[in-house]
C-alpha cells in the first residue's frame, strides 16, 4: 500500500474499530487473561453467578368464592356448645 492509501483508509479503519470495540471487548479481555495465565501472572476472579430473586408474594385470587360467606368459623363453634 502506498502512503496515500494508508492515509485514506486509516480514518475509516479507526471509525470501524471504535464502532465494534464494545462488541469485541469480551474477546479482548479473554485474550488478556489467557496471555496473563501463560505468563504466570495471577488471573482475575471469575464473575459471580447472578442470584435468583426472592419469590414474589402470592397474588390475591381474582375469583371470589361464592360460598365463603356461608361458612364462618365462629358460627361452627357456637353450634358445638
């Protein structure tokens, strides 16, 4: 490549690199860690596993029990006496 071609393509190359840098950051980090391991350096701690969220409280039933008013615990106790 001539110097003029390099100058013309350099700007587009840098713009493409900036655009895709975020997508390839994980690969670059993996390669740095791999190379650090080959060199005998300490490797970083792996990321922690995400924790499961606590279960949500049960929702109230959307259906009304039509027999709920017929049987009350206090009425059953009065009849036993």
